[in-house]
């Protein structure tokens, strides 16, 4: 069995994730493809993830891809997480990961509707809500925000209490329509770090909407691209990232002919058949600063080979990653901003002087790009909280 050590995994990460400066890519589409998909739970993450991988990147470059050329599209999929997808990968998600989440969401919505006393048949209520929302968006090719949709569709202008301190409103129906590829998060009407989307019919937004792939074919394509980006990875890594069952993942690995490889620590990983003896590429020394929930730090379930012992300080209690500072394929700290918006690195371990200087270069690069814009988050890690800079009196 071929053995791929942690050093080789870190070299692969540097090159394939376009993080080593010499291996950055040309544009937002290439950065997205390099990562299979980009996390978009927090809207700023997408822009910062692309900036880390593309020299000369501007906000307008990503806005063009998302909202003008529409080569990149936001889609709720794996683990009920919002991602930015390359347009051609959407049918794979629609028929597999998104469909799985849609079924779970339907069951929850229907149960909540009955519990709240809105309707004795929760599925019937949801079907009617979906139909009325789609009708309300007829003749609105650029879509509408949630508030005008509620005004046009009183049926969904409700507040459903599901537990003490927990409720949902019309947005839950819009989310379900997005999962089934009937709606899409279209133009964002807020600042790039704030999510205020219009919702449009997918057919209006894309023009030509291909049919979803079957579940097996969809999972196969997602797993294939994950292996190309993140391989080698373990079965548990793929199951976690995909949000699917072990049975579905094992079947996809078998259909793809994925090859077992040994990993440091004794676990078994998988790579694509043409990736077993991939020529090693030395990325050279490198450093990177990645945002909250960046797809690199969130790419695997088993993370000790790049986190070391720092995991509990870099992730919150729900498993959301904060900002990370990387040196040669390992996370060595996090970053925060001061009152003026300058990026400041906070180390969790000592690093060589040249690595420290490389991190300073990346901090200056990110500071210049942000140009005073401060990035907030609802997912600060313990390390970020510890590193928070006191406000100037």
C-alpha cells in the first residue's frame, strides 16, 4: 500500500488549495474550483477565501462571477451549509446532498406547522407555500427580498415557534425552495460582508437549468472532486464533509475506484486512481491567513496533521473554525483586527523568524486589501477571543 505522510499531505494542500504564493490562481472561479466549493455561511468568508488564493483580487471580481456572469452560484447543500459552487457542479448537489437536506427540512417544517396549529397537514401547508412563493416571483427575473415576498404571500408571513427562544418565519420556506433548486440567492443588496439577498427563480437566474443528477451520480461527482482537492482523506473525512451516510460514501468510493493509501498514525486514506503516484511538488516556504470557516481548515474531520493540539482553541463548541494563520501547511495561530482595521497575527506556538516575517507580509497584504473594513463574525474561536485587542479609549 502506498504511504502518504503528513509532510506530503501538507505539500499537496499548499499547491492544490492555491495557498502557497507561487501557486495562487488567476481568478475567483479558479479559486472555487481548487477548493471544490467555498464556504458561504458568513458572506465575508467567500471574499476573504478568494483573496487568500488570488493576487490582485477585488470585490468586483467575485461580484461579477456571482451576479453578472453567474459562473458561481450560492447553494445550500452538504451539512445544511451554504456554499458557493461552480455552476457546472450544481446538478450533482441538487440530486444528492441538497436533496438529502431538503427531505430533512420538509419533515421538520411539516412537524412544526402542525405543532404550531397552522394546518393539520404540514406537508400540504408547505406545498401551498412553495406554490404561492413561486407564483409571486413570476415576472421578477431579478428576484425579490424576503420582505416583499412576505407582503405578496400572506400564507408565509408567519412566525412559527418551535421551542423556547426558537422560531422561524418565511425564510424557512425560501430556504427549502433553494434546496430543491426552485429558487436561488440572487444579487446581494447589502455590503459584501452582509447577506441581504434577493430570491429569484432558478430558471430566471441561470436561464438554462439542467436536470439534477441521480443521487448516486451526484454523490460520485462530489466525492470525486473532494478527493481531487482534499485527498488523501479517510472515509470519516468524506462522510463528515458530505453530510451523507457511510453507506453512500463507501458506494461512491467503490464506483470511483478510489485507492487505499496509508497515512501517518496508522489510518487509511483514499485517493483517486490517477493520484496514487502524483509527482510531488515542493511549494517552498509559505504562509497564509485564512478567514472564519475557510474550506481548507474545514475540509477534513480528522485535523491533527495540520492543527496539532490547537484544535480546541481554533474551533468553537459547535465545530466552527475561526480565523487561522498557516505556516508550511500547519496552523500556528489566528488573526484579528485592531481598531483601525489592521490585521494582527496572534501565534499559538513559536515559529522561526523567516516564518514570522512571512506572516507579517500576509498580514500587511490583507490589511491593504481590507482598507479599513472591519470583518465581524458570529463564530469567534477561543483564540480569537483571547487575542481581541482592547478598544482605544
